[in-house]
C-alpha cells in the first residue's frame, strides 16, 4: 500500500470524522485520497488560520482529536497564530502540512522550508515523516501525544514522495487507553483535612474541569464546603454554571487584582488549569496573605508549576473532586456543616444583589444610542433558544454577555485562549460541526472578526447554520482600555489620543462582506430592531450575519 493510504487509514482507526483544511499542491496525495474514505468529511477553509481555529474549537467541543491539513511553509505560517491559541487551549490536534519531495531537498524548492522547526515552538511534538514505513507508528504516536494530559497540538510534515511510497507497515490504532487515573487516597485525605480546617475557602476552576466532565462534581464540592467559585480570566469552556449562587465570574489579569478578588480567603483550591495568565506585572503572588493553596490537576506537568501548593493531587478531575467531596462529607461535624450552609446562604444573597444591580444597570442604559453593550446582550439572549451554543469573542462586552446568558453545562459556551484575536468566527465553524443539531451563535467584535472573516464563506459552502453577530463599535476598544492601564501604571500622560485604534475612514461594511461570501446579512442600528433580527436569523436555518452598531469607549 502507499503512504497516503496508511495516513488515511490511521485517521479512520483513530475515529477521525472531519479534516479541516486549505489544500495546496503538496497536499495532492491527501486530497486525491478523500473519495476513497467517505466516512471522513473535509471542511474547506479559505485561510489556514480559519481551518486551524475551527479544528481547535471542534476538538474542544467533541473531545475528539482535531485534524488539520495546511499547505507547506506559507500555509503553516498563516496558521501559527491559531496554532499558538490551540496550544494554550490544550486542544488535542494533529496538524499536518504537505512538504516538497525530499529528493529536491538540496535544491531549495519553491515553498520549501523547515516545517518542523516552524511548528516546534507552538506544539507538543513536531516531526516529519521521512519514509512511508514510518507513517503508521508515527501517526499512532502523534495521536497519543496530542491527547496525553495536558492535551495539545502536534505537527506532522508529509513529503509528497513519502505519501506515494509503497510500504508493508499498516496503520496502527490507538488501543484502549485508560488515562483517567484515580487520585492518591492519602492525598485525598490531606486535601479534605485542609478544607475542613478552612473557614473561608475559595475555588478557582480551569477548563480541564469541563473537558473532564467534572462540572457537577465541582458544583457538589463547592456546595459542600460553601465556597465561591471563580474561573480563569481567559477560558475556552464552561466549567461552572454561570447562574449558580457560588459563581463569581472570571479572575482579573494581574496578581494584585486576583489577590483582591479572592478577598479574605484562608484557602484557595485550584482545579484544572495553568493558573494564572497575567497580562500586567504586579508584585507578590495572587493569593491572600496566609492562605493555604491546594491544587488538583490531571497532569503532573501543571501541578506546582507556577506556585507551591500545601497539597497537590494528580488524577482525573471527576474522580478527584468526588473523592474530596466524599472525604469532606465523611469527616465533617455539625459545626462545619452549619458554617458551610451559612456561607452558601451568604453567597446566594450576594448573587441576588448582584443580579438586581446588573438589571438596574441594564435598564439605565436601555435607551442609549448607540446601543449599549448591556442592551445588545439582553436582546440577543431574548431572541435565541434556551439550548443555544454561544461562541464568544465579544471581548469588552464579555461581562455583559456572561450576565445576560444562563450557561448551565459544558458545551453551552466556548471562547478562545491565548489572547490572540480572530478565534470567534473560525471557532464557530468547528462548534457547529460538533453540534449540528443545536443553534450556534458567534458573538464577535468588529476588529476580531476581520482576522478570520473568510469563515463566512466556509459556513455558506458547507451550509452551516451559524448566526454571526458582529458588535460594531468601529474601534479596538480593548486596546484603548489597555492603553489607559499602561499609561496609569507607567505614569504616562492620560490625555493623549488613541493612535491607530479606530476602524474608520473607511468604515467596515460587514453585511456587504457577508453577501460577497454567500451569507445573508442584516444591519441593526435601532436597539428596538435587534431582537427580531436575531430571531429571523435563527429561524432562517442558514448562515446569517447581523451587524450591530454599539457604543464605543466613553
């Protein structure tokens, strides 16, 4: 058999259902093999970054390995930003690129380059297949490494001559791998002891909680110990229901602000994340003075990597959280249970006050023109079904989005990691492929949308019924906020303008752009029209873009 058949059969044996890609000449062996493997769909994108972003969100949404096919050096270069984001998101992925015929290696062929070196800094493993005999074992290892905790992308370069070589070495499946290790019983007892000694515990949850299917276990533990639950500042998944009384929102982006947010906590339990991803330097660590730190992770690599916990446990998070929950319950006395119940009641009262305060804020901004972010999120939420999947790149509108929607379970919400923009529109492609029977709404800022606007064509081409909501404030609003923070931190003048941060002269016409790629569009400037526009877009059963004029930085 030829190398290309080994490649395709490896995908089949690893349960791959979709390849996301942008084809080129060196990818001819793969593309020409597709008709022989109808069980694998090829989702074509007009830009490699869109293909990779879609595959990353698909991997997050399904738990399957995302497979991407990009085109030699320039194509891989186009994808590197999204590849970085996939690495930060711990998305299990096998990223491939066609490579020039190895017999031309010393001739510096057109489009040739060291692809392995290009991909290495933003992958878990980067390798080139040198002969067809390697393909079966190499791909088995690639899928294994991509899925070993913490998961992440690997890169495989596929020279065109290797894909056409004959080999007797067949594709190799993954076998049955039991990665969900149980936590050490002594460690569970130690963590439970620390929790029982705490009078003001706080939990910070990472994306791994959702990926492990451990949301319910985290809710149960939070209720048992009476702890508020924060989530990471940038998150890809929903690890804790947003409307639960214990939900406190996302932590800030510097150590001092995180320390302040965690308040008077005497114990901080970190569960399933890198902890913490700062934007700004601040002296000290992010924990309140004297607080005990406990860390629960699925990977030894993450345990005690940035901070030294008093107790740390490695194990599948659902098992670990349930084991700690049960150990606390078995050892808690009446006074502890009473104190935990009192903390839970206080959290509910605070959540009710917070909700009422937010509703007052929404009403105060209801009639503002241009439309307030708070009203825009309220109208969008009112127009979509309860089971809607939201792909979020709203950035400065993120707080309003999180307050307006009721996200209850993993799979309701996806966003991007790593800080690179442009993930929302591309990610919506992957989310819709993963959730074909659910309404998918992508909410993106206008600046972010321009990084992956070609995703609209992919939605039209594959008939993916996604509602793309573009929040058009005609500026990089988040950069203006960050420039204000920079000026304040470093003593710069605050009355300077914001250079090169306005998206005007000319303005961006998203409805026209959408029409040019086969997607119908609606422009909304009157707040009273937004709810109906979103409802019509959902009801159309086709991809539809809604451009919403919203307020800029005041």
